[in-house]
């Protein structure tokens, strides 16, 4: 008798890819190897590639297919559609050979017997023998049928799976990737269903999909079956988890972003292929909750780490939470195929930047870190795909695998719906083009024929700008950086950009701006949250909308600060991250939601109620306490002790003494758990009385902007006829900096600079190094350039 055409998952390993395809081999690998490590994978069976070939040999099917494909031009979309439909119909009409039919029936009967009931439902999935190899992601190119029950319905679904190898996009993909049609076979996997229709599901990666940062797990989640997330039909919740922190069994969730989750896919009463699921609206109150809780996020991240460790490479994993038993299951795992290959190709830094005046037309989630420009082509459905021309900006509601033949023509892709693991995102990454997904209104806000620029080079948010803007691209090889004569750190405010900057050579983050986190991630005045019950109904409603998913208004403020700081800390871990406490001025605090009634009006806020004076004031101390709570959580609970605290704008020794006391009252005691306290040296009194100030702090970080304006009496923001007087290289300013640097050196205290000066003036950076500065904290876009300059002027020519 010929070899078995059906094999149970537990009898499969990754060495069986040629027999059952990557997807089914991976399921077998996890069931046989990872079950004892706690990873739950639903069981089932698979048909073999040999079974598929026997099916094609049946009734002369193979000969008819080969003849139909012989002269096909896959770039002729109309002809591709006609030939593909014909082949699929032939496959659906051809019965299974007797041996295959009998083995499927026997396996199904065993699955029913093992379950103790014939009322079971399964997923019937395709697994191509060339699919999910490290060098080719087939991104949903074959079919999946969910909630299938009964032997005849399972066999019908398997017919559809076999036919799906000749979907238009699959035919096109094989031609463009150089696969012969004959060498790709299909295995049908039959897997017990996880009841995520009444639970939640999503996709996770054991690497950050946009930057390639390897120390995080990135998780997406939405209600119902996972197809809506994979297809991009919903904007899911998103979570980042820090692997090194999780390994220490500490709280490791870095960041939570709530998606709109407007719809979900659930079961119908039918159990036939194509009729077994439906899409319904998610109740409004459920949309405003995270679809999984912190414990589930953590459990999923642990699964991802176990799977990644087993396979020895970054992984792309589909998961589901069963709404009946409440447990989490892994449904698929395949190699991540984009960022891991980019890293293998060499450490070349390629940065995109946009020049010129910008008018934002719409925005969404950025995919990749590139920019593109071209003519908008709005496509309402697949019937209009032929309208897309090479270099167009493809704009649509969402894409699915049928769109693949035309997506490669686009200079960028923009969608209304979808998250960072949706189909459009996966294909855009593979094609190496920018995409902005989940805009919500792109097809309304953009006009076909209009010229636009699509930027994914500015963090998690992608922007579509009016007109064709200048896009600058710079490339630097980071494999052969010379040794720098001083430590180079970075100024990073935006946590969304933090993982991107991990590709730059640096000693950590010398300035993390708390006010950036408060402004971007929170946007609400702390007193509007502390005194939430006193707010007007309209303001209350807006605040409630923003804080959805968090336990209380105050918890939202603390948790969001903690998320921002933890993300920055994780990006550099274990290198130092110096976090400056909020340095908003009164007019900036007043600009936050609900802030106008809690802030004084000041003629010159630059010299007003800011920095240490604010923290120790009875009027603001309760708000400052919330910042302290967040930092204490990040350091003491999460264990990210690479976070150091910096206090800005300390005018007097009395302020220095008092602010240290306030920090201690809030559990942030200098020296405890390795905590270093740094003071911004930015007021002339700080340099003149450096030794006295340093009794309270572990070092200085020079703020050259304020030091310059206060030494020269020039308002740095005003402009006008005296604006040119503002220059950090002025002799008087240098006297102040010399005092600060020399005193820190003499007392063996930390001394760095985080002001704008060395980022703007390389000669100033050189002078600082010659003065004995320990670290230069630079804007990320000047790190490599300044590093190379200093190495050439002052350093060694040898490699670091």
C-alpha cells in the first residue's frame, strides 16, 4: 500500500515541511516539543503533499492545469482572473482518490471519538510546501475555513483548500518569486477550533515589526476570530512586552494602545465552507475595554519567547483565547521574514526625512520607516485593481490577498482599516514600501489623481501630506564605526521612536523628556484628573473617552507615564536612561486638556513657575507625586533600574534641598536601589555654586539652551533683531560650562550635556570633549555625523 496520505499533528516535526508544508509541520513541532513547556496548541491531522499530487493525477487534472498556465501572462489581471477561476472549478469538481477519501474519513472518526461527541467544529487550513520558509512569506495566500463540522463539510472545505493554491494571487506570487507551479504542493490541516468567536484573538511577533528591535514581543488583539486582525478588517489593540524583564518574572508590559475594534467575526449556525462565519458589530462599551487583560498579555509573551527560543529565530504567531474555557492557545507559528532578513543583510542605517512645509491630509499607523510619493489611486474593490499604475499611491478600505498582483506596483499603500499585522502591512513590509493603515477616513480625505507624500519616517504615526515633498535618504554603514573620544548618548522624547533608534550606536539616552510623554500620550492636565469629579460634564465626557481601558483617571496618568518611561528604558536596557521630570512652563501646562483653570498667567513663562520650584510648591506637589509614582513603578516593580532621574531648573540651593526631600517622600531616594539623581545645570547659579549643588546630586547634565539665554540675557524663543546673539559658543557661556565641567571632574561626579548646542555645532562638541565632558547627548539625527567628526578630529582611527 502507498504511504499514508493523512498524518496526525503530534507525529509531525519541522523536518516534514516537504510532506505537509510549513504551517502544518510547525503545528506538529509545537504539539510534540512545546506542550510540556506549557504552550497549548489544538490538535488535529494533515493530508500530505503526496496526497495532493495523487489528487492532481486523478482524472487528468494535472495535465489540464499545466496547459492552462503554460502561456499565461500573470501581469494581465483580466486573463489571470479567467484562468484562475477555471482551474479552481476543475479542482472543486474532481472527487478525492479512494485511499485519500478513506483516510480522511478514518481520521475524522477518530477526532470525533477522542472528543467524546460528534458536535465538534474544526478549522480547515491550507499549508503550502513552499509556504512559511524563512525566505518567502505567502501572507495568507491560501484559504482558511473556520467552524466546519461534519465529515462531508470537512471534505468540501478541503476541496476549497486544494483549489486555493490556484487563487489569482497565489499564481502571481509563485511566478514573481520564481517558484515553479509544479513544485509547490498543498497540505490540508484539520485542527480543533478554539472558541475565540466568543473570546479574542490576534497575531504576535517575537520582534518589533517596524524597527527589528529584538527585546520585545509585539502583540495585537481584537474580539472574535482572528481573521479580522489578519485581514486588516479591524484596528486591534496593541501591546509591547519587554523580554529581559519578563525573564526576571517582573511586570513587563511596556505599552498598551487601544484599537477601535469596531467589528468581530463569529460563528453562524451553518457549518459549511464559506457560510460558517459572519461579521458583526462589537458593542460600544466593549470597544472601550482592552480585549485581553494584563495576565493574558504576559502569558502570550511567555509563549512567544518559548516558541522563539525553540525555533532559534524571530517568529510570527497567531493565537486565540477560547471564550468557553478562557484559555489561550497558539494556532500557528511561522518565521518572521522581513526584519530578520534585513538584519542579516548587514548593519546599514538608512534614514528617510521629509523636507518642506507640510499639510496633513490624514494619518494612521505607520508600517516601516520609509517615505514614498506619487499620485493617489483610490480603489473601492478588487474589480478596479487594473487602474493602479506603477508608482501610484494605492488607497483603499482594506486589502486582502487577491490584491497582491497590483500591490507591488504601488509606491505606498494607505488603508482605512487594519493594524500593524494586517495583510496590507505584511505585504508592504515584504515589498519594502511604506504603508499607513487604519486611517479611518483615507478614502474620504484623499482624492484620486492628487499628488501626495506618504511618510512612515516619524514614529508609530504615519502621515499623508499634500503634494510631492522632498524626501531625503541617507545611508551609513554602522559595522565599522571608529572609536569615539567621548560617550555619545541620545536625546529621545517620543517613546514611539525609541525602538527605531536602537539601531544607532550610543551609550543610552541622556535626555528623556517627561513632558513629551505627558503631551503625546496623555494630553490632560494632572489636576483635571486628580479633580475629575469637579469637572464640567462636557470635559468629563472627553476625559472618559481618552482614559478608556484604565482603572481610574489618576491611574491613567500614572500608567501612561510609566508606559512611556518603560518603553524608553527598555529600548536602551541595560544602558542608562536619564529621565527629566516634567519641564512644562505654565503656558504649556495650560494648553493641556482642562489645564487653563489650574495655571497662572505669566508674562514670561520661561522664567516663571517651572522645574524644581513647581515640584516643591504645595499647589503642584500632588501632581508631581503622580510622576514619582510612575518612576518608582518602572524602577522598583519592573526592575528597569537603568532609569535615572533628572531635575530641571533648580534656581537655588534651598530648592535643591527641598526637591530631594520630596523625591525621598515618594520612594525615590538617592542611592537606594542604585538610583542616581542628576541635576540640569542650566541656570548660572548652578555653575557658580557647582560644588554646593553637587552635595545634593550625583552629577550635572548641562542644559545649554537655558544656560545661554540666562548668561547672555537673550530670550531663546523670541527671535527678532537680537536672535543672532544667542550662541552657545559665546565666551561667557563657555566660562560657565568650564566651571561646571571642571567641578564635576574634580569631585568625580557625572558630567554630560543634553542641550541643543553640540547637535547644532560640531566644533562646540569638540570643545566640550577637550574640556573633559563625560557624555554628549545628541539628537538622534546627528549622532553618526558627530561621532565620525569627533573620531576624526580627536579620536583613534581604530574600530570600536
